[in-house]
């Protein structure tokens, strides 16, 4: 069950507050950022905003001053004296900017990935066409499970995150039909090399570890994929990547 601290929507033209709309299913884009602590830190904030504006341009929703207005609304809704452990979501369509804050639940080591046959619409971008995925996720405990999106017998990404596949100390990622998120790009720089290739579902038992990488999941180790009787063989790279991530959190500047 998702617990919201805040849910607000605003008109583009006037920034007047209106009844909240989550905008799921609309033509538009969103980004989700992890916000923690007191004083407040928002992880990879500039990268998230940069990606959001880039996607708005692609969808021709990038009106004059929209970045300035988004930043203004975030500042309005983030209380710097409050202690956070939440996910900050900004969603934008042609007429509305929506801001929400929901509790972030820490994923557990006992974690299952449920495979479903689905490819996101226009997957290179974080668009709002998520209704089928949300239908599955609403029935799950997101501390212990997520969906793995599969298309043409290839696994692409999870319902919430990118996926890394580890085999013989090499890190692999699907080569196409995925959105390479901010956390993905952080690890790409950190690791030096991620091998992009098609990840066939029937090849998953060749991999030692499967890791979910994203704002909400941080670094999450998949324990099982029950449909194919896959089980992780260790936690080596989970520990390595988690250590990288924790060090980056410590360096994150205070949000001002």
C-alpha cells in the first residue's frame, strides 16, 4: 500500500493549484527522485531534471519557462526542515504539472522478480504509459517483488528499474527497448564497462546475480525468478554496487 505525504497538481499557465491528477496514461513524461534526510538531499537532482526536460522536448511539451516553473513547484513543496525518506515524483503533460511524495520502502534480500509479457510504449523515454505495469505492481509488496518486462523472449527492464545481469564478474544490460535511467548512467561511469546485449529469458540460468538499479530500488538483489526456477548464486556484485551507491549518497549536496 502506497502512503503519500503530498499530492498536488498545478496548471501550466498560471501555476494555480487544481485537484490532484497523477497523469498516468496521458501523453507526457515523469521522473522519480529519491529524497532523504534533514537537511534535505535529493539524489542526482540535476541529472533527473535534465532528463525530464530532454523528454519534454522530444514530446514537444517543452513550453517557455517550464524548467523554471518545475523547479519553483519542487521548492514550494519540499520542506527543508522535514526529515524525508521518500520518492519525489514530477509528472508533466500538456496542461498540468503534478508533484507527489510517497514513502520509500527498503527492498529486502528475499526478493522475487515476476516475468510478464510486456514492452513499454516508446521505452527510451520515461513516459506516462504505465497503466498495465501499475496494475501488476498494485497487487505486490514492492519490498519483496517487482515485475520483469519481457518481449520476444527477451527480458528488458523491471516495472520500476533497470536490470543488470552478472556472469563471471561481467555486468550485462539489455541492448534496446529500455530507458537508461539516472542510476544506470551513474553505474555505467563507475563500472567503466557494461556489456549491452539481448538477454534471452531462456539464458537467465547462466547468470550468477540479477540486480535492479533505480531511484526507488537503489541496488536490489533478486533472489528468485520462480517461473523459471532461477535463484541467485551470490551477492558479490550486489555488495560492490551498494557500496558505490552509499558513498555517492554521502557526497550528495544538500538541496537548496
